[in-house]
């Protein structure tokens, strides 16, 4: 991801938080994150939009959801991390024709790839669907020193005081943040809160995640009626 820090810190206040994901069968994700999903509708919609192989990925995603039922949280994050890390990494400019585009989980599954934000966002929403509480998850913007650019990962906190585990598409092994010296945290957020990070840890609460312009735009595109088409076909 080649977004500049100045652009990443631009915040805009918009509507009250309540993610309505009709594409995935949710009536209100944060009110009831484990609602039954309409697999047939999701599959047919993505096949019509992105082609037959998109439907196969929908089937694979639902298989992950089914197999993860009853697993521990640690097992769930491992299963979801491994699944999405099979997808292709493609820069936003090449795939979508714009810089720093945050694809919805259904767009990511549909096109079979995306940038680091898309990996993190898809993992986040999938883990919510598997019943992991929102306050244990944070989508985290970092500076990745190994590639000298800004990068996004998903952090999982087993308890409020725990060192977070990092789910990443660059280093595919889940590791504690203390073992990721290559990542310098900048800010993090979940469905409700936003934190600014000056050092490794939980950061300083900076208000609602509604202040993030890209997050609000993403929430408005979670339904199947707003699936965008990439400029590059990956298959």
C-alpha cells in the first residue's frame, strides 16, 4: 500500500455506526454478528458479477465458516488467516485504478485479490461472523520497515491487557506484536473506536472510528448492490 501518512490521517465525521451488510445476509452486523447468511444468494450474485470462479470462492468461504464453528478463538483466527492469505496481493492502482481503495469482503472474494487493507478487512468481518467480539479485534495501520511503506494488518487481543496477535499477509505466520519489530503502529480501529499509536501497545483512544473517511465509505458499500468492478481481471 502506497498511501501517504497525511492522507491516512484525514478524518471525516459521517452517519451513526451500524454496519448494514445485506450482501452477506446481516441486518446489523454489530447488533447480531452471527446471523444466518444466505449462501445461495451471495454465491449467485458474485458469480453474476465476477464469474464462476467467484462462486467457488464463496463456497470455500462458507466451508471455513462451517468448519470453524465450535473451535477456540485461537483456532478461528488461524483458520481465517490461512484462508485469506491464499488470495492474491495486487496493488490498488493496478486492480481498481485508484490509490488506497478499501474493498468490501465480497469484492475481495469476488475478484480473488487485493491490497493489504482488503486482507485485513475480510479477516475482520469474517471473525466477527464467527462470534469473536469486536473489542478483541483492531484493524491496524502500521509502517512496515521491511518494505518501507505503510501497511495494514489485523490485531487480535485475547484479553484487554494481552499483547496482540498479528494477522498479516506479508508474514503469514500469526505472531505476537512483540515479535514483529518490522511493524511500527500508526493508528488502529474497530467497529466503534479509533486509537492513535505512538508505540507498540493498545494506543491512545482518539474517539469513534466514524472519523475515518475510508471506513465510512466501506460501510456504505457492504451490500451487493454496490459491488464495484476492478479494471484488472485476475482470472
